[in-house]
């Protein structure tokens, strides 16, 4: 099987905003370096509505830090939280510098939203399309810089003496060897492994498997955040997440018994707490027909809804003839992997030349994540990864022979990747959801081990599909082994 050889100074795995930010920063700091982005598409960055930043007069980085640590229940890395929160206002300025015009009030101040877990309104946004807008601007800029974005799936990293030496990938089904002394993992999270999730099935935790295979430590992997309000009815909007900031604008959660899931005047919950409240209400006879509760929009001023949430309004308003009847049924869905690859404040891992950023990295959020902090971390640590990659000077003598040897060891058979991934999704849904039985981890690990055994006995038809399944199983094991 012939292998295409690609030489580059830095390989960025993932073309979402954390990877694009790393590439932009890299070309600013070290324009002479050849950068290649390997991307499959289908990530979460295009859905980023906005990002947290302490931009109001009463707010401060210190308050922002305190909120983030509180939400994380002390499981966060203080070093990472400090950089996240103190770099936030600079990220806003940086994005304004590339032409993103954040929504403003008549007095010129930022028209911010308040997310669950935040003391103040803190989510700075451009309509509801901050992520989509930033992606387009960054991709256009990188095209001008000559940075190539290849549609390729990286399945294996190689190291030599504790330092990155290259990677094996598949492009259009054919193997590709990347000779590179530096890799940035910006592969996103693992919510796509679950059967019911908010994100694309491309998000299978491949970065966790790639890093773990090299002996890099993962941190906080048992913490998976479930987006509390994800549509299950009407079917047309199935798995579409409803932004929870509208609960501060007059929206209500109502179960089948007419009870308010979040009582008026109640303390502001974190996303984890709200997800548990919804699950508890459903379990207590509040199921509205599809395993969820009603997200009622009628208490939100319609003009405000249309102005502040135009994409949501345009999509959802036609569902009800009368605005007072506008509601959808929602329940929690796997959303954000809060743990990930252990990094320092410079986005560096324990392997020289290997950086990680965005949801691929861990340690920032701890037990729970404040809404808007995912939008912030991709820029803060994407930039950190780009700075570190620009400064890193590594060497590689080529890994073509290692790629070929590894490729020869990959088995093939008659199965399909889809059947293994579907079984894996059910295992996670049943054992790693919002509520978990005491023996959930043991059960899940046993079933995942059996799945791995079946994969060996009857591999998929292609080597690429086999590696997809192998890495997905590895990532799933990391998610449940600490439950």
C-alpha cells in the first residue's frame, strides 16, 4: 500500500476555531514555517454563539476567575483558569481587530448575555453567529497565507526520544505520512460517541486516543457536561440545543404536571445542576411525551427574542401559530467533554512538540463549565498553542518506515465502523448519562472491553475504519473508567 509523504514544520489536527487560531498565531509569529491543517469538518466551532469576557463596569477578571473555579468545584487548574480569564478582554479586542462587530447597546456598551454560573452578564456575541463569522475570516486569511487545509483523518502519532516525529493519516481512503516535529491537537471533544448528543458524530475523542497512545496524561475525563435543553420534539429539531440564557429573559421549563423545573427566584444553577433537575422531573412523572420537559418561550418578549436571538427566532417561531403557544420539548444531551489532554498555560503537553487546545485539552473547567467559556478557551489556548508551536524547534528524520510498519499491522475484515460506533453509543447512553448507577463504570468497561474483542475478531472492511473504531473505543474507556 503506497504512502503519500508530506513534509511540514507543524501539523495541526482539526480545522475548528482552536486549530485555526493556532495556525493564525503561528503564521504571525513564525511566517517561514510550513503549516498543514488536517481536518475532517463537522466540528462544534460553527455553533459558537459568543464568548465570556468581563467587559461590564461591575465585572472583573477576579470575579470571572471565582465564578469559573466555583463552577468547576475546585477541580480546575488554577493556572489555566487564570490565563483563560485574564486573556478574555484581549480576545474580544483581537476579534474586533479582524472585523467582528459584537452586538452593542444604544449607549455603546456590549449587549451581553448572562450564562448559567455567571455572576454578571458576560457573553459577548455577534448575533448568534460569532463562531461562523470567525471561521470564515480565519479561513480566508489562512488561504492568503498559503496554509493548506487537507481533508485527512490522523489516526496515529509517532515520537522519538520523547519528542514528536510524525503522524499517519488517511486522505480519500489512502494513507498519508506526515513528517513533522510538531503537532497541535485541536480535535474537539467526544460527545459524538454518545447516541444522543448535541454534536456531530465526527467528535469521537480521537485526540484523547492519539495523546494517550503516546503516554500523555489525560485529566478530568469523567466529567462530561450535558447540555440541559436539547430538543427531542418536534422531530424536525431533534438534537438541536436551546440556549439557556433565555431562561434569564423570561423563558420557563415546565414539566407534564405543570411544575416549573426551575422555580422563580431560585438560585442560578450550573448546567450540570439544571440537567439533573430536568432528569429528576422526568423521572418523577413529568415526562412530556418524549423523555423531556417543555421549554416555553412565551414569557420572552417577542421583539427581544427576534433582536437578540435572530437565528433561533427565525427557525422556531413558525412552529406555533400564536406566539403564546411557542414551546419545544427538551432533555439533556451529551455536549462538552470537560476533561482532556493535560496541558500547561502554554498549551504544551508532556511530549515535546505536542500541543493541545480547545475541547481536546483538559483542566480548565473542572466539574462543570460556565456557558461561554468554551467559546473563550478555543481562542485563548488556540493562540497559546500557536505561540508554543512557533517557538518550538524540533527535528525529524522521517517516519515513513514506521508508518508503513504500523499500516501493515492494521487488520481488516467484513464489518462496518457504523455498527461498532452505534453499539458504543448505546453503552455510553445507558451507563454514562446524567444519572448513573453505582456499578455504571464497571458495566460500561465490561461492555466496552467486549466491543474491543469483537473488533479484533471481525474488523471493518478498511484500515481507516478499523482505526476509527479503535480510537473511539480508547476514548470511551477514558470517559468511563473514572466514573
